[in-house]
């Protein structure tokens, strides 16, 4: 009835640099529950979107759109269109190696502090123990992403009771989602098997999603990890030496996660509806510090050639273009070519704030000038950071045949991976 994947427990597949996680009581049951929930539209207010709608497994857990489309959109992956949905402010992040991350999301609004406390925009329910669990709860509250708006009617004609709850009551939204799930016999059974003799809460939903995602996407299984530079081609080796040498990429993207998990302003063009007053000020929206304006979290470069477009707003269509921006951000900002954007976004570029972007610019330039051949070599090296399963998996990878609600299951609509 369900298409399941062989379970590899995290404790067995944790790679160097990733802390091992003890397996739960019944890892296979929690994995299956997390898989169902990841594809379950019942988690959204209007029952029209799931985690997998935007985080498409076959598309390396993201989608080839510059900016994501919120609930009410139509289709999945590259076929996703606005429909009744709105354009969201940011590009869909991939889900690789999130179990080891100290901060999550482009602005780091979910953080694991040094004392083990998790900081988030809303009070978290007791029992949330990882940043990834906390992050999983936030889209459920966001009206544009998943919850919908007051007065909405779900796709099956029922009232959207999640949207009717006040924004100041996140716990009530989460309780209502759990009530939806437990009204379905298929979930009653799965929660009982995965978490026996426990009163089911939203914490168990978060734990199951966390376990499913980390089981699939935390292990480091790239050629870089498995074989190392001795297996590289001449171009890959040149790129490797540049990356950890004169190009200086390692300053922010050092191994093993290839991110410093810090926040930088690289003068990326402002594109899209913004988060506040038509702008996306990034980290400053979390800290309130003007010095953090336009700073965004350094993304990991693992599987990077499979997750185009690039930057927090998908401003650069190619990996080479994103690298070239680092060589001279000020010039790249002034000479940015909006033709690389979808036509629907070209008019949503804010040239008027270019001066402000440059006021808090970090200087990411390499230790010396790089030519086109060296940029190509860096791209070649970055291909070695792709996890092997991402290069060979089929379109139905990780996709259940159906979910307990009976609602549609999002899947790849066909055709090859656009970045393979």
C-alpha cells in the first residue's frame, strides 16, 4: 500500500562532522510516520499543500524556482504556478544536513544556543529538542506558506479552522492540526506504533518529520567524502585547491558542512515582495540590529549543483553566476542581468536600495583575481560534493503511494532532473 524506503538508522550512518543520534524505540515506524506527514496536505489549512510540495525529494529537496509560491499555488516543482497562491519572499532552502545545523532558515530565526536552548520566533512546546524539530513547526503557522487566511474554505469544501485561530495562539493551531490527524484511522495506528503509550502532541509530529528528513538527507555520501581528491579529475583537483587556497571559499564554506553558519551581506540584488515594506533585510529582522541589514545565513555547498537557482532570493540562475558575483559584488550588483529571472519577477527588483546594500557589504572577494577557467574549475569541484543517491535516484524516491487522508500526494511531474 505504501512505497517505503529501507531505513538506515542515523546512529549507523552519521558521518564525520555530524553528531550521531540514538535511534528511537521503533525507528522504522517513526520513519514511515514522518514520510506520511512530509507528504500530508492535511497539515495545511486549506488542505492544498504539504512539505513535499516545495521540498521535492527528486529535486534534491528544493525546487527550481527563484522564489517559492505559497499555499494556493498549483502544481509541483518547475510546473508550480501561482494560481491563488502568492509569491513568497525567499527561495526554498534544501534540507541536507539540517540535523547538525546550529541555525536554520535564511535569517537564522531558529537557533540552537550554546546552552542547548532553542530560540525561535514563537514559544516552543516542551519536548522540542532540536533546531530541525522547531523549524518544522513554523510553516504550519505561516498563513502564506501553509495555514491560509481567515474565511478560507479548504479544497474539500470544509471551513479552514486553522486560519480562524488568532496568530497569537500558535499552540492552538498545532493542537488543531493534531486533532485533524488523529481523526484519521491511518494516523491513529501509526502514532500508536511509533510512540506507544504516549499522548500525541505536535511534538511527535515534529519528531517524526525530523527523523525522516535526517535519515534521508543527513548522511554525507559524496565522492569528496568517499574517495577524496585522489579520485578527482584535473579540473576538479584544480577547483579543490582553489577552494581551499587562493579563492578563499573555505573562509565561509569550510568542510565538513561547507558553511560557517554565520550571516553575511554579499550585496545580492533585492528581488521579490520582501518581508517588510517591500524589502528583505535578512538577519536584521531577527536581531533588530541595523548592522545586520541584508545579511543572510551562509548556505551549505553540499549538493549545490543540484539546487539551482542560488542565493536567498534565487537571484542567480547558475552556479557559475553565483561564484562570479563573489568576485566583485559591487560591480555584479550594478550590472545584474534580470533576464536570468522568470518574467514574473523582473519587475520586482529593487534597484533603488543598491546603495543601502553596499553600506554593510561583507567582502567575499578571493585572495587574488580569478579567470573564467578557474571559475569553471571551482564549479567542477563543487560537483564532487553531490551525495551519490541524489545523482541516481528515481522520480518516485521517498514518495508514498498514498497518505492516510487520501489527499493528493505531490510528486515529480516527469522529465529529468533540471541540474543533473
